[in-house]
C-alpha cells in the first residue's frame, strides 16, 4: 500500500517545512499502528478494519484525528465485526497535530532523554524515536497488550525504544530530561517530579479539563509550572484494563426512562463533554461532576 504521499500530506498539515517534526510525521506509517479502530455512530461503537477498505484506512490514518482503539476492556484488535462495546474509550491513537504540539511544549533538545507516558498505539512513541533516536525514548502504559502490540509494530519499522507496562501514577523507573504525558492526571503524581532531572521539563494535562500544564524542575527539587495558552483533552489515567464502575450506569438508565415530569425547554441543551472550555470550568469548580 502506497502510504508515503499520504504521510507527506499529513506532515504538511500538522507541521511546517522547517519543523524538526516534519520528517518524523512524513516518515512514519501511521496506518500500521492502527490496523483496526472503533467508530461511534448511531448504533454505538462499531468496528473498522483497515484491510477491508484500504482507501478508508488511509483516509482515517492520515487524517488529523484521533482513532479510538479500545472501548472499555475490548481492544479493536480482539473484536469481532458484530461487537458493539459499551463504555468509555480507554485507548486511542492521538491526532498527530496534538502529539506534535505536546512534544513542542516539551522543548526537546537533541540529547534529552524522554519518558512518554501513555504508549497507546505506539504512534506517538514512534514520532519521538524518529526525532531523538530510540535509545533516548522510554514509553509506559498500564495495559500489557498495548505495550506488547506497540513493541511489535515499532520493531517492524526498526525502532526499539524502552517499553514497560506500568501504572504511571506510582513510582517511575529511571531519570529523564523530559516527561510528556498523553493521559490526563489530577493531581500530577509525585513520582513524575521525582523522576525528572533538575532542569527537566514536564508536559501534561489536568484530568477532566482541557488545560495543558508545563513545569520545570528546579535545582532544589521543587518545580515551577504554568498553564499554557493551548488546549488538549486526553483520557484520564487508569489502574487496569478499564475504568472502575461508577454512576454512569444510572445516567444511562436516566436517558432511556421518563421521569415524573417531562417537559420541553425553550433553550438548546449543551453537550458539556464536547464543550471543552465549559467542561473545564465546571470540573474546576465542581470536580467529579457527571453529565447525563
């Protein structure tokens, strides 16, 4: 399959010719990292298989959008065509422009050692390897299958970073000049600051919000951070194959059942989860709120 022209076009869209990320984006076969993915339509989550429609595969993989690879505990690689999982997305291949922006916030130097938190499909790890060299990249994820699949797909394109299955909210192995997380956390785990070398830089998002936070570690072990003039949304960290059960089941039932009084309001209803700025404001003022 001729993917190189598609990758070059993607690089033109998400970088500029002088960017150090143009080469990595143009040179990575993203479709190989997402052979199957989930699409949410009128019937819920449905499976897409790249080999069944090469043009659709190329359009999806080299479009600047996120591709959901796991819903709940079910990864697309393990699904059947008639599967329609119910639950929250638990892994994805993040849209390339956002990956590039997160790495740019890290201000990577050529000799920096990077910890990539949230391996996912492995595509972001591949970009980092092409930018820095695979010996300078470590990537971790809580899901053993994601790590194993990413390792195989990275090796297929001759990239061999250090990969590990690990709960990122705990203690981290090693020491790093840069830590970039493509998962949302709240609060920032203490282990991240401990693993960051003095002078190092951290880039992450605050879980439940669209806020990108960066911080530099000081010589005395403290950190100085800021909220960037940029926005991003990532899945929250989890401690296993799926998020723990919660009151979302009650909300799902409420959507289908009539209450004691049913009325029609005069104003449109906002889908709060899709309105990032509004969702961020609410999660800061009333953290943990759920939307029906």
